């Protein structure tokens, strides 16, 4: 069966060309059905009931934890914590772990192409405890190299926090090499995998990162669910921000609280059960597709996109050499948002703006771009349509007013 | 107004905007405007003397609608009293919001009279006017 037939969004919107998969992805029918099934056939809370439907919920919920563990090759299911998404994962980690772990004047290595959620929580931490942010220089292709990391490491460096794949440039960072060097120097490594887990095979033991976070909705799953992975000994030191039901082992009227062990300790309250069940279905779906094949297809599609866009000398491409399905471009002398709105007239969805990486402009020397982010359900035919529509950009400003 | 004429006026104002580029002059009041729902970001500076708008200048990066309407606004408001300017601005806002308005006082700004058909561009069309309105309301 054609993959596109499995996505109701594609079936119900035959003319729609969706190139904004870095923002969110469409859901295959089996993900939607898994959520519907939970609400129609076994609605109940997790971790509580002594009755069948609750046991089923429990099985599905904890089943997803095992699926995630296998999908990213963690050592044990207890290393997988469900969050509301990448943003919450990073905030939990920075406030619950690094606030205690770091001292005044300790240094955090970041880059200027990080997403806001891997910058702002660190900014606040610096304000609170007096640690310091140091930016790793990007090379001419806006990539991170181990050499440039080494240049910024000193005895005060305690953590390196990087996107695995950046959401504007789409470069894949050499996390494994960086982690190996970092650990020799007692530096922890945090990976924002929001744009990598949906698109490439990620193996946390092979990367040897200490923490890794990602979101469900960017990988065919529902919104409002994500994952925080941490090596057990480290994750065990993360202080829960939320206290309440499901995470305490016992408590007394005097206020003595004994907390449960991982992972329950970090998942207070009724969790996002439908989200976790949907994420489980999404992982089943992606596992069947095979992540290596997904990546291979996206890289080929991106190469085709670059080749076709280059036929048009009005198109400026900013990241031709990145190895993922993300392409940043502009039409000469046209504001990126005007291009996006012009493309919308042809039912083509692209994102215009700074893509939540507002300080990258210092490196790119251009503030705003249009971004195309491909997924495995995109096709060459869709790219051909985009290319032909962009050929008429002389018309672009004629179409702005009705 | 004929649609082609509207288009060519818009494009002309976008490509050759009036008073683009800020100057170093302490006698101007400055304001930054940005659109939360998109990426337009424009800076304005305005000089008011004896209750009359002597000059408005702007700079920044924004879409064709925002940039062109900034230019049109500048042409329309220079030389007006603060009160006259506020009346024009409120008429312009009414036009964008599909309320009753007096088109005779809007000058070239009338070219945006059909922007309401593209709801996602309304904010672009209002951005420069809102910024200047904020300054003028404080001035009064």
C-alpha cells in the first residue's frame, strides 16, 4: 500500500503539499485509532486499578516505555520518562538536575543555532546560580566540529548541550565524538533530539550521551507527549518539580515524604495516557518503516530538492551541505514571509521566520528564511510542483493584494 | 480603485519606501513595533513640533504589506496635527477591521481596503499604524 494512503491528512487534502515537518508531522491512521480505541474501549487511569481495563491501560502505558527504550536503545525502561515534549524535558533537566549539579562560574557549552528551548532555560539558570554560557563557534557550513568544541573546553566546562540535528540548518552534529571527548574531561552531554529521533536511527548507548530529549508529535505521534532519557545514575538524581499522586511511596502528616523510584518519581499526577499510547503506536509504525530507510529516503529527496531549486537562479540556498531533510532558502529580494504566503496560495506549506533560533542570524547574516522540512511521505512530485510555482515569482508581488 | 493600480502602488511603496532609514536625532520619539504572530519588526521615529507631525522615519525587516503601509502612512501623516493623525489612524483601523470608515481622509492608504479578505495579513497592515498611534496617544 502507498504510504500516503495511511495518513488521513494526506487522503483528505489531496492538493495539500506539506513541507513543515520540522514543526509537526501528520499522523498515520493507526496512531489516531490507538487513541480512539483507548477512549472508546478501555478508558481508565494507569497504575491504580485492580480491574481489567485499568490493567490494560497500564500494560499499554508501560508497554510504550519499553518500546521507547528499544527504539533509542536505552539500557532499561526506567531511564525513559514521559514528558509533555522536548521543551518540558529540557526545563525539567535544567531546573531539576543542573541547578544542583552546577556551581557558580561553571561553564555550559551551547551554539547560536540552538532552538530557544535549549537556550532560554540555561539563560535563567545562569541568572539564578551564576554559571556561564560559552558558545561553540560554527564552521563555514554552520556545523559543529569536535575541534571547535575543544577550543572552548576548559576546567570550568561542566556540560555541553546540543541539538542532534538543528531545526534551521539541518546539520547532524557529531555527538558520539563530542561525548567521548567530553567524558574524558568530566563533562556531561545533553542532546536535544527533537529533530533527530523522528528522522534517523538514534542509539543512546552508542552516542553515549548522558541525557536526551524529544517530542512525540514530530515523529507521527500525538502532541503533548515527549520523552526525557537519562543514564540511570544521573536521572536518579533529578529532583522532581511536580509532587503529588503516583510519585510518592509514603508520606506522613509531619511532612515526611518518601518518593518512589524511577520512573514513577518523575511522573506525578495522571499522565497523558492517550499521548503515551499514541506515541507507542507511532514507534510501532516507524520501526516497521525502518529508520535507516527513512533517513536514506529523506536525504535523496533533499538532494533532488536542491538540484531542482538550483535550476532557478533567484533561489538562495543556505544549507546545501546538511545531511538531513531540512532546507533553508529565500527568493532573491523577497521577504521570507511573503514567499511563504505566496506558496500558501498554491496549498504549499512552508515555514518563514527565524524558526525559534533567533540568535542564529548573527551567524547566517540573514535574519529570516523559508524552511522546507521533509518527511518520508513527501514526494518528488511535490517538489516538482514547488519548483514550478517558484518559477513564477515575478508574479509574487502581484498576487499579494487580491 | 482598480486592483492593478492598487497593486502597483503597493509594490512601489514596498520597493521604494518613503523615509526608510533612521537618523541620529534626539528630537525624535522612537518606538519598536513587532508582530507577535509573525516576523515583522520595524522601528519608527517621529518628530512632533507645535502639535504638528514634522517627520516620521522607519527601518527594519518586514513583509511587503507592513513595509508598504509604513511608507504610505508616513506620506499620509506628515504635516497633520496629532489629533488629525489620530482620526486618520482610527479610520484606517476601521477599514482593516471591516467597520464603517471615512475613505476621503485616508489618501493612498485606501489601497488596503480589501486586506480583510486575507485575515492572516490584517496584523501586517496594522503594525506600523499601531506603533505610531501608541506614541501619539501618549503625546496628547
